[in-house]
C-alpha cells in the first residue's frame, strides 16, 4: 500500500508557505514579462509599422530582430528558472526534512 502524504500538516508548515511565496515571487513577474514581451511584437507591427520596418542591416528590419530576440529571451528566462528551481528544490527538501522530524500525531 502507498503511504499517503499528510497534506494538512504540509500546508500548515511555515517552510511550505515560504516555498510557495518564493515560487510566486519568481513565477508571476516572469510570466508577466514573457506575456508583455511576446505580445509586444504583433502590437508593434500593427500600431507602429514604420518603426518595425526600419532596416537594421541589409533586408533585416526591426521586426525580424525583435522576433528572433524572442527565442533568446525564452532561453534566458529558462536559464533564470533553472537557477531559481535549484533554490526551490532546496526549500522543498527542507519541508520534507521538517515533515520527517515531526511526530505523526502532530
């Protein structure tokens, strides 16, 4: 039989709340940044076409550079998340260790 996790005990732990807050502090701003950056391209192409068709070099214009920069931005954001996830893993291990130290009846 698989042992059930004591979810009520976990949810009541201050270390678990700290983990949730730390994740929210990263995930919410990162998601908002991603959405703004992602939707900026179609909005700028629609509302500022002259700026977006400005040539940067050769036939490459600002719109192409912006579109290609979104790939770079996604990789950078992923790298930041990997770094943050390492901290989250340490915090989660602390939650598990604290849970293991608590008596079962608590």
